[in-house]
């Protein structure tokens, strides 16, 4: 079933700063708050997080939008029921993540909720199931909700998707089909703990007191408009190694041969990884987290996470499509470069938000989370909060979305930061 | 390939891959996605006949949509209130009549030259795909009218197949570029595809040389699809191919003979139509892809012109890597040099020699052709190795250049064959030069401290009016052949009779091959008689050719020709097989006594055949003949040619149980030391000594010595050519027991031999000889 909602707004658009060309700081009527919980009980966790995020009754008005990032371990129906109970009638989008980000850098958060409100904000949401595998059509329909937003100066379409087994590039294309180049896209794929089978999307339309739902295999969109500037930062910490290779054989996400040589053999040899690593699929996945495949774009190389290897077929399974006939690099990264990336992304996002972030939403790659570990995550959040002294919420995703120019916007191994100025 | 070039090739490859499916509408959607994504453009639109067929990024922006539809400048910039500068590239989509365009817009960054080329290539590919799409739609409409429209449907299907084929080829080429195949391979693939996709035509790819004035042919593919390397050049600006380069645009000469761009040489060989389009690098023409046809009434239609342009753009794509162009230009220069020169000696090669000769022959210039072939060069190579052989060839080349004049052309044809083409006002001048060459090439070379004697067989022929280059070279070759068969190291001048003689030889050779295939060879038998008992103890099998018109021929009439052509080995084997077969029959009929033997001559060539032992063994086994009855006669010369090989062969034959004798003993130069080592059991005294036995003291002495030698070595001895009783008596007195010759019988056919000698002997039980 398709669900939609929209809220209606208020103020005029901010002007561009004549000197820097970036959006001038505007004191838009916008507020944010973040709530978090570490409770393993869905009802308690959602209740605690909502209680922290929602303003005291009558203090700042109802939120325009709630964003909820939930641990896959929680009972999804219980999460939906708790949302309905805790924030009735408030539009909400959310999904599960490898881990939740609250800006504190704690690994044990089970629910993180960000509330976005203010008279100078508006939002519309839509949840559209993917039928017959046509993710593009679902995304186009969902993103079309942005077309009803009022004419505020900044808009963004946040896309959450149950991304496993579908072409997320198609989700980006579908959303772009509807909103075109004037509205950027951000978001990511809901992540589970194991094999992406325990993922969930959460949506509450807010209309007519409809209850929140937990679902999968859908595209969930929250289109947000603000009178203040919105910035988006995208970065990864991987660098190409060696010489590029031709993908001489591939099938969607499975890379079969590189330069006519079995892809797995080439991968192990170039990274100097032992064959024995394949004895333990978990150990291989750990090693692969910092060693993606890089797809050559016009002016950049985009990493694609390597998820697994087929020892017998000597192939690599990647998180996104790797086109046959394309040119790829093997890439390498480490904790240090991954941490550098968060600072780069933060700078870009804050710059786009007029030099000051009043709230930040993070879509960080689950593979980066696996590589960083608890200490690295803590350090990552320290650096992020050092750059952006504002409420932060987000999650570690399975594939990231950020389209700011051109038409494509699917990423792996990447951190995407959305800043509201 | 640079990353930029690789990236572009990759984009094109991925773009073409979009057209793999069956769903035409979906393919168009994906194609436009790929266009936009490849260059990070925000907008892309396909406009067909002025209407938007499909767009990307324009659903919510009607103002931009209208602006892009209206744009037909190839490259322009729109100033948009919302987005600022929007850079736009608009490329025509070739698809029948009408205005069709692919227009792409990008916010901020201007398009690079590489990106513009990519987008134009995509537009062209899209045009081909759209035509396919439309043809499919028509096909669907026609589906219900199959009965009455079957013929047009067939054409349609063919058209569809052709267009799919085009896409397949483009995809393959793009893959080759993407996969960084060698540039020459990519260009070959493009030329081959062009020839295949543009039927009834010959395609040529040319590249401007570094001088900039000329373009050399990289590859030519004919109507048979075979790719040839050519070395011809065209002048930039001349002809259809040359003007496509100078004018940097498509040139079409529908009616070639009447075209202002026609080149007489092409007109004269019947070219009816031609077109050429530039191959570019960074927008500048660096070559051209040219199609021409000989077919009457043939015209290259618009679709074929677009296809040629598309393929040329793919070649341009391959050249986007700066080094690729330099690599091919360097290899081109090298190829042009190599195509005219022999790499070992630096002399001109056959191609250049023939070209020069054709040029002179066309003008009936006074020309002498001198054909040089080194004597025994193969033996030098075999004995001392190829390095030594090569050094001698270089030495010979230097001597030839020394002795010839600047205007003469010296070429190495192949192996140890050289050709000199000399201007000579009269026959004597040419012959003098040939003589000097023969003299200069008679020398002792010192290679790696070895002294090797070198000589050459030289033939010369003067070009006569009306003769082609091939004619005069063949004449000189024939004269050289005469010099060679006359012992080498000499000069022979061509005369008209040589041709007739050679023709006769060739006829004989042909007849011999026919004779082998049609069982025209047989063996005759000459009895071997034991002098003491007057008993026939064996026979020598002698090959005869039952020639269909010339009657029965003895080896003297054909053996030289058979040896020179190599067919002697097959004749020997046939003769041996025949002899064994006869013997088998005689054994079965109990016509021969236990000690009866058959002797067969072996040629030197057969004796050197490494399969000889197996052949003889097989024949004996197949016919179930006692090997002890078979004697093989080998000449001294054959045995001594390669002592080690001879020893091995002879021991192998002996192990089969076969006996060996030395034929024509005394005429060769056997070393007695070797004779002792060889496992032979008899010597045959040559008939020339027997002939003079009673009249010439020397001959008598030789015969006597031979018999004594045989006795000393424990060998048997047989005298052949015994024609008179006096000779037989003398041989008997000297201790020779076995004789053969006309005194007893000429060689006779098997049936006659049986009748005269075996049945008689059988009846008489150890019977006596009757003459």
C-alpha cells in the first residue's frame, strides 16, 4: 500500500551570499532534537528516544518530520506500535541500520530519533512497495511526493530503501525521474545484522492518525523543504591501487573475470591476501571491507563494496552492479583514511549549509562501520561533532545515496552527510 | 590507453550493451540513462521529428525542456536562472529523413572534446538502434499479413538481422578498445566490420604520415573479407579518401568515373562508386576510412554513409590516446620499409624488385634480370647452422652491391635466391654484369674461423618487348636452373630453347606423378647365375615404366627427372613392393629354390629416407616373404654421403634379416675402413669394368682387386654386365662365382622370367642355364 503525507510551511527563501556564492546563513525557523536509547526492548527503546526528541508539549510546536534509525535486533512490529503510541500523527520515516548514530559515538544505541521542526520547514513522505522488482517505478512514485512541497529555498529528497537484491541505481534513477536535477537526493539502504534479511523500513504518514508500519521491499521517501540552506557532503577514504582492469565478465553484482583472469584470483593476488582467508567467509568479509572495487566515472572513481567471494567459481560478489566491459581499479583504505573522509564530508555539507549546520543526518556505510569498530566509530563521531556542533542522527547503511549533480548517485564505502543550515 | 580514453571506450561499451535486450522501449530508456550518467549530465533528451521521444531530468522543468528541444547548435551554453550556466551538446541522430537529435545538458562544467566525441558516437549508435526498433514495430504490424506480404517480410527480417549485426560489430569494436587491444588489432577489426557491413565493397583505412602530405594504407579488406596489408600511399587532398582528410568531412562520389575526385587508376579498373570519411584525433583528420565498389549501379545509401562515419568515429576513439597514433605511425613507417626490404640483408625484397621491374617493363626499358642462387647453401645451413648461413647471405649481399652499379636494384627474393635488375643498353652489357656477379660470388668465406667455399649459379635474361615482369624473372630463373644442373658455379644466359626443354621436363614430371598414381611402373627381372653350377640363384629386379605412348621405358629415360622432383622415392618403394609381391607368388607356387634371392636397387634418396626400415619391414610382413631372400643394392656414393646415418639404416635393415650389397663397386670412392664397418655381404662389380675385362689391363686389375678384396673381407661378389662367354670365363678364373648380364638374359617381365628361368629350373631341379 502506498502511503503519503505532507506538511505545509511558511517563510520566504534565503538569498545566496553575494561574496561566497554559497547560501547565506539564514535564521530560518527550524529546530531539531535527537533522542536515543540503548534498550533492547523495542517499546522501551522507541519510547525513550521519542521522549528525548519530541519537545515538551507546546514548547516548539509539533515536529515537521521524525526520522528513526533502529537496530535490526528489535522487533519491527513492536517498533511500529511504539512509534504510533509515542508520536501519533507525526510524519516519520526510518529504517534499520548496522548501527545507529546519535553523535555520541556509542555502539550500543538501539534507537535514535531525530525530530525536525519549525515554521520554515515542510515535508512530504511516501512509502511505495517495489512490485515485480521495478524499483525505479516505486522510487519515481515515492519521490513524486516532493512535488507538493511549497516553494521554499532548499529542498532535499531523503530515500530509504530495502536495498538488497535490487539495483539501487534504479532507485536513484526513479527518484530523479520525478524530481529532476533541482532537488538533491540523499539516503541509503536499510541494513540488517545478518545477510540483510532482518532489515526494516518504518513509516508513519501522519495523516488522519494512521498508525506507523514496518515493512520491507519498498522505497520510503521523505522530501524536506526548508527556508534555510541545505548542504550535502560525500566522501570515502579509499584510494586506487595498481593499474586499472577491464571487467571482462560480470553478471550484475557478481564480478567473474578481470582482464580475463578469475576475479577472485586477481583480487587476492593484488591485495596480497592468502587463499586461506577463504576458509573463513567472515574473515574474508572483514578483509574486504577496506578493499572495495573502484568503478571509473567521468572524473572520479567510486568504490563498490566487496561482500563475499565464491571460492569455487572464483568470483567476487559486490554490493552494487559492476558493468561488464567497464574499467575498474582495486581500492584500498584503512581506519585513518576512513576517519579523514568524515571530516571531508562534514566540511562539504557544512559549506553547503551556509557555513553552519543546525542539524546533520548521517548515512554512513556499514562496511566502514565494520572496519572502524567501536573505537573507530567513537573517533569518527568525535571528529564529526568537532566539525558540526549540532544535533546529529543517522545510521550505518547498506549502500548510500547522494545525488547532487548529474543523474547518478549510488555509493558504497561512503559517508553521506546532510546538513540543515 | 589513457584513463580518459579508456573511460570513454568503457562508456561506449556499456552504452552499446544496453541494446542487448528485446524490449525496445526499455532499451531506449536505459540508453538515455547511460548517456546522461556517462557524462554526469543533468539533462538528456531524444527529439525525433521535433517531438520529445524520451527525456531525463526534464519532467519538472518545462522551461529547460523547451530550451533544449530548440537547441540545434552542436555545442552551446544556456544561461538559466535556476541552474546558471548549462552546457549543451546536441548531436544528430541519423535515422531516415527528418530532424532527430540527442541533446545533453550539464550544469556547471563545460564538455570536453572527448565527451563531445563520445556523445556523437552515442547519437549515431542510437540512430541505428532506433531504426531497428522501428523496423521491429513494422514487423509486428505486418505479422497478420504474412501470407500476402511474405516477400517484404523476408526483406524486413533480413534488414533486422543486418541492423542487429551492426550493433554486434560496434559492440565488439568498443570492447576491443575498452580492453586495450593493440591499436592495430582495433583498426583491423574496424576495417573488417566495415567490409562486412557494407556489402559489395572494398574498405581501406589510411593514416596520414608524419610528413602530412601523404596517407599510407593501414589495411584493406576485400569483398572476400580477407584483410590485406597494402603499402600504397595517397596524397592528402587527392581522390575521395584524400579529400575526406583535407576537407575533414564525408566525401561521397556516387558516380565515381564522373566525379571530380576520381583517380584515373581506379576508374581504369572499374570502380563505380566510392565514399570516404575522416578518422579524427582531437577533431583533426588524421586519416580516412574509404569504401569503394566495382558493382555496376551500386550506390552507398545514407544508412551506409552513417555506418561508415560511425566506424570511423570508433577509429577516432582508439586514437584519442596520443601514444596510439604515434605507435601506429611508427609501425607504419617501419611496415612501409619492411614491406620493401629484406630484414636480414637490408636489400630490396621481392615485392620491391617486382614493382621496379614492372615499372621498367611497362616502359619497355632496356633491362637485364640476373637470377642468383647459391650452390649447396642448404648443406651449409645444415652443417654449420643458420647463423653461419645468415653471415654468408650478408656477405653475398655486400658483394652483389659492390659489383653492381648505383642504378641497379639488388634484391633478396628468399632463402639463398637473389635478383639483380640492371639497366643495360644491349645484351652484352647485361651479360658482362652477370659474369662479374658469378665471379664475385665465387669466393671462400671465413665465418667463425671456418673457411667455407661459396659459389653461385647465375642465370640472366634480357627483357623483351611485351614481356611482363614475371616473364623475365621466370626466364632468368630458368637460366639459373640450367647453370645449377650443369654443376653450379657458372653463368648461363637464357635462350628460347630452354623454355621448351624445361616444358618437356615439367611434362615428364607430370607424367611420372600420373604413372605413380596409376600403377604404370613394373619390375623386370634379370637372372643371376652361379658360374660353377650354371644354376639361376637369383634375379635383380629392375624398374620399368609402361609409358602409355612411348612403350616400356628403362630408368635412363626418366630417373634424372624423377630424382630432381623427388618422386624417385615413391618409384623405388613401388618397385620394391612389386619385387616382393612377385617373390611371394613364386614362393607360394614353389617355383624358387630355398637359396633363391631377389635384389632391388635403392636410390640414394630412398636410402636416406628415415622411414625406410619401417617400410621394408612392413612390406615383408604384409607379403609374408622370408627377409633372407631380399637383397638391397646400395651404391657406394649413397652409403658414404652420411656415414653415421648409413650405418644406422644398414644395421636396421640387417636386423630385419635383409641382406645388403654394394652396387657399382669401384665407381665411387668408398673408404675401405668404412667398408669394413658397413654390414654388407656382397660387392657388385660395375659393368663398366666387366666390359673392359678382357681388353683393358686396368679394368682387369680393378676386377681382380675387387674379387680379392671381397674374399679378404668375407664378402660375396657378383659381376654385372656380362655379355660375352669370354668375360664369364675370365670372371670364373678370377674367383667370381655369381654373374648377370645379356649373355644370359636381358631383364624380362616377371611372367617371362618365370617361364624361362624358374619353371625350367624347377623342372630340372637345380637346372642349368640355357641361352
